[in-house]
C-alpha cells in the first residue's frame, strides 16, 4: 500500500477521535486500503474513510504519535513546568522503559500539582517527608505506591538536578510479602478449552507454556521463534535483558496453524491495525476466558507465569534452571514459588493426624 496516494487528517466522528483518509477516487486505491485495514469505515457525513486514532494506526500510517505532554504541563503551574519537561527528557535519555517513564512522570506530576506556585527546586528533605506522610495518611496510598513515588522523586533530585543522595533518612514502607497467585493444572486446561479464538489461544499458551510476562508475549516477533532448535528468543525483557526459553513441542503445531491462518508479518501476535497486539487486549482475553471457565480466583494473566514456575518446581525442576527461564536477577526472587508449591510439604503429616 503506497501511502503517498492518501491524505490523512485527524478529526472527531460520533464523539470519538478518528483519522480521516481521503484520496482521489480510484478503485485500486480503495481496494488496497480495505485490504490493509479491513476495519476501515466510510463516513457519509465526513465524505471520507476513517480509522480510530490509535498509536498502532498512527505507526502504520507513518503519522507522528500523539503527545500528552502539552495537556499534562497545562495542569502544572508555569514555575514548575520546566522541571517536568527536564524530568521527561532525562528519563528518555537514560532509555528507561515506557512503563517506568509513565509511572515516574505520573508520580512527579502529582507532587507538582500539589505544590501549585511553590518551586519544586526549593523543597528540602523535611518538606518531602511531609509530602510522603500526606500521601500515606490523607490519600491512603499503599506501600507499593509510596515506594514508586519515592523512587520517582529521588530520580528527579539526584539525576535531573544532580544533587547528592538526600533521601537515605526517609523511611521506606516495608513491602508486604504476598504469595504469587496461580492456577492449578486442571484450571489451566479448562482455560485453554474455553478459548476458541486461535490468536487468543496462542497468546495464552505462550504465556503459560514459556512463563512469559504479558509484555514479552506481545513483543515476540516471527523471527524469534526457532522451530529447528525448539527455542524462542525473548528480546529486551524486564531490565533490558535477552534470554532463550524452550518452545513447548505441543505448541508448535498450534503456532503453525495460527501462522497459516493469520500470516503475521513482523510481530507474532499482531493487532487489528498492525503492530504488536496490546497488553490490555491480551489481559482482557484472559479475563473473559476465566469467566467462561468458571474460575473465580482473583488473578490476572501474570498468574499464568506464576503457574508455569510453580508447576515446573513441582515437577522437580532445579531452582537455578527456573530462575534462568524466568529471567530473574536473583534466585531469591524465584524462591517465592517454594511457598506455594505442595511438592515439598505435601508429605508432611499434621499433628492432628497423629493423635
């Protein structure tokens, strides 16, 4: 599809942001557009074809991505707007992940909006302590939220303003020791059985079959699957680390069937408008499958990764081996699964049974 024959313009249609696509009438151009974007629609009122204004659509049309920066700094007093922009710039220069950038900027924005016309540069450790206590006592923020907030603000003063480490005397809330939520093998089977859509089933089986994070599943590319060596290359995972994981033999026929049906060009799981399938879409697939399977556990798709690790451990796999497969920096992170597996404790007899 040669984009030079089309004109793209952002607009609103029926209360939604859209991208209008206009061109000099030509049957071949119309056919090419509908073939590339089967979901494209015609608007009689706009007298143009249109697609939803989504990041994936913008990428495919080679349009500049939308920026929320102008909207966000508009809510911050002018005296602190430069601080926000410098924070954003430094995070990008250090090549932090999109998730980290989003979280850090959101936490910093919260502080700046509360400050109003008071310069953030004038804050001292005492004032910052008061802010964190306000977040805990008044806004009822939890341990994880507060830790993320401290990390974001610590980044600003140490890496943007290049000040010495000044937060060591700020007590960090202790993170609660929560056990990973997981599914039993029979529940995993039920989950797969009710998932009839081929792409959805592949997504869920990739997650459980190789213990992948949802971000790793949607970022897999066709070239990452080596069917000869039966290995999958997981690129740029958490911590920007690559790793190899074994490709389950039972998954290979399903992948071949999926490839023949969908013919993905770059990403293994592609979105409706091209580019990678979104994390939120796969999370919704998991939620719907849980409802259909009648599984009432309060658990997200990350539970499939937890289930993979737990079931491997129960099958007698070595802890260090599981650590490598999951991409954990420390074996201590992997050892949490010993607390949920029945492999080592199932044979322990209760004193009640000894009476």
